[in-house]
C-alpha cells in the first residue's frame, strides 16, 4: 500500500512524501531537514523527487537530498530547477521512484510561467499534486502569468474526476475559507466545510488533501462562472464584467487585498 505523508516544512509548506515498502519519493522539498528526519526515523531510502515550480520554498531542499541520495529530479521544462535531471511538460509520464505510483504531467502556468502539476493514482486512488496553482479552497497568486492562463490551468485540474485527491503546497485552507465565505455567504457547502476544516486544525491535523468535487462546490476560483460568484465579483468591481476571466481577475485582486 502506497501511503502519502504530509511533511510540514518552513512556515506553512507541505512536502508530500509517497512511501511504498522501504522506498520513498517526495514532491517539492523546500527544506531537506524534515524530509531527512522522516526518512531516517522510518528507515526509508529516497528514490525520486518531483518539483512543481521554481520558488525557493519548493526547491531549496533538493541540493542536500541529492547529495545524500542519487535520485532523478523531475521538474518543469520551462523553469530553472536546481539539480533537475528530467525536464517534463504536458504529455510526459514517469514512474515516481519505486513507489509504484506513475505520474503524468499537466502544464499549469499562472502562478509561475512554467508551473506543472502531477496527476496519478496510488492503489487505485486518484490524486494530483498541484503545487501553488490550485490550493484547497483557493489558488496561487499570479506572480508570472495572466488571469486567462490561470483560468485555463485551473480548468484542466477541475476536469479531473471528482474523487481526485488534491495535494497542494501550503496549509492555507482556513484563510481561504474566510475569503470564500465573503464571496458566497449563502453557500451551505462552504459553511459545512469551514466547520470540518476548523475541527481538523483544532486537532493539529492537515486539511490537505481535499477532493476535487469538494473544490468544485466551494472554491471561488473554480466557480467564477457560477452566477452567485460572478455577481459577487461584479459587485466588487463596480462595473459589468465581460466573462469568466474578468470575474476570476477581480476575485484574485479582491483576495490579494482581503484580510
Ligand atoms: Zn510558489
């Protein structure tokens, strides 16, 4: 049975570790120390690293890990990733170390210009590693891309089956939920999700992963074309909005200013 373990790193990052037998593989090691501590404690050998994008809090642990373990490092072809051995882009697929998990690649630019997401399944359970593109109940800031790019990227992820587990790069769910409720105060699924996720945090548990169907029901950035969300964006903008991309751009700016 492959297990997927959250390794908290830095202030609010998750390094995702897939383990199977005595082997392990990690996604986005922003810090090597907590990964090495876990590997040593569990007696595991690292067999692969996959990277979603070039930001320091996703790549800074690579150097120390590849010094210790000679492993393939998969990363987006259109970004500079330290120690990358395999440049990947949409359409590529690879075995993720010896975990038995096969990952395929989606190009999801927006947060960064060349970001990728990984899609696969572990023991028949569908999953996606979304980096800083799709967050639980939110999405990444547009540091290098346009709203139209991000809407297209999020649409690719939203098209995955509803039971796909969403493993993102940060624990941002509660603050994302506060924003989502400001956008859609009448969404009952949001009220229920907020209670559920708050209970997890109160017990010190991660709120990640979520499920894609849960995101479709509650994540305002996947719901920009829904009438309630579109109208809220229009009210915020104070002018008629032409389309989903305009509504998404308004939501993203609203969230940037939201406290
Ligand atoms: Zn980032």
